[in-house]
């Protein structure tokens, strides 16, 4: 009998929520099962261990990141513009899984750190042909990081995150500076 993908995703969603809201230590199998609305046995049916649950999260991250890299690569407005303009898209599935895996990484989980590094590397790889050198690539990546952090913490920081024409102007400056 195959494992229903809906139930499996429900458990992964719960794992993400607990990691984001309460951190790695709170994300016990019991807590995740309760959050998912399943028994611990039901959770273990889909993920036989905490490590298997983490691997499920990493697989989700790899899938969503690959979809994002493809969107960056094929963006009609160009990779740099798309990458920077979507940096403020917090709360979407990719953002949630990055945040959840980030919680594991902050706890010193070497596998989580490697997974996040691989995502960052995949973004760098798709952007690299559109910049003149590594310093320009760093500029694009760090501007994106800054927009992301400011968007994620918007309620706690003074000043607005660039939007609309202000964001378009910023993108043009970065594209010029990056040699795009």
C-alpha cells in the first residue's frame, strides 16, 4: 500500500510550522504529530525517524528551490530583475521551507547547513552568466538578501521595503553595477 502524499505533506507542513514558530528543540515527533493532527504512529508511518522527517523537509526544499531557479532562469524581465523583485516574497512555500531548514541550521545541523548552501549556490549559478564578475554576483545576492530580511522583519524595522517604481529603480542600479 502506498503512502498517501496528502498525509505525508500534512506532516511536513506541521514540521515546518513547529520549526518556524517554536524552533528545533520544540519540533519533537510528538509535537509534530499533534500539530499535524495524526498519531505518533501515523507520523512514523510516513517518516520512520526524526532524520527521515528532516530528509523529507530537505527534499521539499530541493524541489521548491529547483522550481525557483528555473523561474529565475526563464524570467522574461531577466534573471537579475526577477531574483531581486521576488526577494520580498516572504511567506510563500519556498520561504517557509527555507526558514524551517534555517532553524535546523541555526542549531548546528550540518545537513541543513549544506542544503541551504546548495540552494544559494544554485541561485548563484543561474545568475553568474548575467554579471561581469564574482563581486557583481555578490552585489546581486546581497541586495536580494537585504530585501528579504527587511521584508521578513518589516514590522520591526523603520522604513519601507522598496516596492513599485522604487524597486524598479533599485533593480536598474544593481543591473548597471553588475554589468548585466
